[in-house]
C-alpha cells in the first residue's frame, strides 16, 4: 500500500541510501590510489551491507505503516458499515437532516475521524460531508474525494489530503433491492502512523550506521567477530530492554536482520497497544466518575459522562452534544487574574427543565488548536441549603423567626459605622425595648404552650405594627426590641401607638383568650429625644451600648410606673 508520505518520513530512508553511495565513491577512490586490499575489501563489504540496510529500513518502515493501517481499518470497519446501514434505513436517505446528524455524531465520538462523507460519483453529485474543524477545509476534502473516489465500495487505502495522511474506509449504502446507491467514506487520521514509521526508520538508520561503523572497523582490524553476531547482540538488547554492553559475542548464523526488523516492529506494536489500553482505562475512569465531566470546543459540548447527562436533565448524550456549555453554566463571579486554573469556582447550573442548582466548577483549558476545554462540575445545592439554614439559625430565634440579640446589636453597629448618625443630618436611629407584662402568670397557669403562643402572636403583631425597614428582634424570654431609622420623634410615637393598639387584643389559645400587655422604652439619637444620646466624635460601639442601655432603662421606668397587677392593658410607655 503506497501513500505520499511527508518529507520528514522520507528523510531517514534517504540518509540510509546515501551512506552506501558515499562509501561506493570512497571505494573507487581507494582503488585508483592503489590502497591496501584490506581497505578495499572493508569498503566493499560495508557498501553491500549499506545497500541491504537501506532496503531493510524502507521495507520495515512501510511494513510498520501498512500494519498500522490494517489495524486502524479493522478498528473502524464495523462502525463505518453500521453507519452506512443506518443511513440506508433512514426514510429520506442522504436528503434528510438525519443523515447530516449521523455523520456529525459519528465523527464527534472519535477524535481520529478527520472527516466523513456520503455520496456518489466522486462526491460531485449528491454529497453530505462532516469535517473536523482542525482538519482540511470541506472544499479541499471534496476536491480530493473526486480524485480518489473508491471503485470498490468495500476497499480501504491511504491517501494524502492537504499534506496529511488519511486512511480511507468505505462502505456501500444499499437500497431496498440491495443495490449500492451511495458510498460512505471515512477519512481516519493516520498521521501518528507516519510518525511511528518515521521513528522506525530513524531507529533502523541509527542501528545501521552503528553496525556499519563496527563492521568497517572490525574488517580493518581483521577481527574474528562477525557482523551477524553483533546484530544478534544488539537485537537481544532491544528485545530485553537492556543497555549494558554485551560480553563475548558468539558466532551465530541465521536471519538476524529479519529478527531485528521484527523486534522493532513488535516493540512499536506493543507501544501502540499499551497506549490504547491506557486511553481505555482513562475513558472508563471518567465515565464512572461521580462528578460531571464535560469536554467542550468552540462548537459546543463534545463529550459528557453519565453524571454530566444526569446533571443536565437530558434523556441521552445526543441531547447535549453540540450544545454550548454556557447554556447550562453561569459563573457567580468573573474570573480573576490571580485565580489558579484548577481552583473550584462557584456557579449556577440551569437544567433543561429550568431547575437552577448550585455547583462548583474546575476548568482546564488545553493548548490545542481547537480550544478544547474540560469542566468538572460538582452539585453542591444540598450543601449550600444546609449552610444557609445553619447561618439563619445562628442569627434568628427558632420560635418566632425574629433575629436574635447578637444579630440585632451587630446590625445597630453596622448602621452607625456605615452611615454615621449625627445631629442635623436628617436621619437618626432609635432603639425600642419591649417587655411583656403578665407573661409569667400565663406560663405558670396555662403551660409553656400558651406562653409560646403568646410569643409567636407578639412577633406577628410587631411585624404588622412596624415598617418594612424596621428590624425586630427577640432578645430572650419575653423581651423584644425594634431598630428604627427616623427623621423626627413623631415617627417613633406612631410606631409605639400601633404596637400598643396591637397589644390590646388578647391572644386566642384553645377556648380561652390570653390578655397581653407590654412596657416600652425608647432611646434615640435625635436631639429632640429626652435625654438624647450623644454621637459626636464617639466610636460606633459606644453609641450602640448607650442606646441599648438608655432604651432598657426607659423600659424599666415605664414598667415601674404601672400598678401592681398580673394582666396589663399595654398602655404604658416611656421614651428616653
């Protein structure tokens, strides 16, 4: 099987042929100058061996390439025939969109497929072509197909397209009567086989030159060691993987040159098999990985493992192949120059059914010409929900849903630090402390369930009586607090009035109504407050402490001004 190999593949063979020609010229010079017979005989021997080595290098190189092509064809022959049968079974044949999709999917599943075409008459009439974006342009492929269209629809051979070698694997598309209508032709990239053949030629060239030098020197010194023994010793080293110098070389007769070629060919075959086995193990590992793995190019998703298909919500792999990854993936933060390429980045993932998930993504960009990117996507939605729940519990009261004391005080300090409240600035902060009256008798007389019902009702009425911008907190027990932003003290009195009005309504519990009441104390930074809390030139922490202390004192002042009774009307308040 002949093919127009690239120049780099012919270089070692040309050098192998050059050696005996040069030695032959040197032998002629030696004869004319009446050199010694030993020199002439040594040169002639080396010339004959050089010719043999040149033929051996060429034969072994083409044998390696032919063997690789045969194995490559055997690996893809069944798939090409199956594709031809699938197109023949299609109702519209090559005319339908399904044929183009089948060709594209067939090429996308194997990176070694450079292009795949289906048509007749040298692809000059009806023709469907799917070519890789890193291979020759479709126009070049079609022009080349017109010249090398197979006469035998079951044949396979190698051709060069745009200077790159391809294995041609063909299969007929039969109609219902069994007549071949069109032909499916797959162009399988055989560049790596050329490289293997070139390496074989270089190995043989180096070995040949080394042996020629040894034989020439040995003949010159009239030693007893034969060329066959040295070749056998080197062949043994190649087979055993040894680099040690051989000891005494035995006198051996036989087809050592053939053994040398076979040993090199066997080594190359074993290397290819090991590479194929390694690729298969990697594919299985990725396929069984619990995290979603995507391989994408500029044309969209090229590969998705089982976990990735489940993450997208698709029914099969064909539903996501070719779809841009950006349709599903949206990073929460833009990429920074300081970010490592293998760091996990938070993102949102939108499934095909519209469900949005929280994910973490590791992105790896290859240096290949097609810009291939790999993504590992991990679903962390449950973890995010759990973290949000824990954060909410840390800052909120579990019974009423209001914020707790720690969150209330930290929010007060945040407001004082982010927007300092000062006299004449227009907006001021007010802290309102609320303590329920008669809550302990309700707990003692009707039980803790009744007390919890009162606390829940108070929290609900506080939400109804305050504004959306106000922060309500349960400080503990039957104590509550409200944080307000006001521009005039009259706004505070409006909120207090609403709260007291809400406290006049009893809380229904079973068949009884539980009366509630409360004492309210207010502290404000407004200059009209009595007494005002000074804010000029003081840290936010000190201002917050004074506000809380003043509101607490005002609340206790209001409570002490009430008559001694277990149920209160909720009409007493004090404003500091």
